[in-house]
C-alpha cells in the first residue's frame, strides 16, 4: 500500500454508537440490537447475583426487563437527539 493510502485512512471519521443508531441502516440496526442484548445480559447477571444472595428466583427476570427497557431507552434517546439536531 502506498503512503497516500495510509494518509487517506487517517482522515476517516470514527462515529460513536449514538451516531450509528441515529444514522439508521445496517450499522444502526446492529447497534440497536447490541444495546438491547447487552442490557439484558448485564442486568440479568445482576439479577442472578441478587437471586443467589437473597435466595429468590424472580429477580433475574426483573433484571432482564430492566436491561431490555434500558437498551430501548438508549436507542430512543439517540434517535430523539438526532431528530432534534436535524430540526436546527
């Protein structure tokens, strides 16, 4: 590869996950899915730990619901931020 190819690669603008979600398309869809999956996984693990600590079996499900809600909220937040930026 030539030197100019590497210089051009340095000029590529990296986008945040919020920009990917608000931009739509395949990358936005994947980031939306990842927000929800990671939210469910994280808060399910927290709920699982609390279940073991308290000797219950239902907190893991509450954690999964919180994680799903949190993931969808983040997507909604980034989408509303992008729509308000377009109105300006």
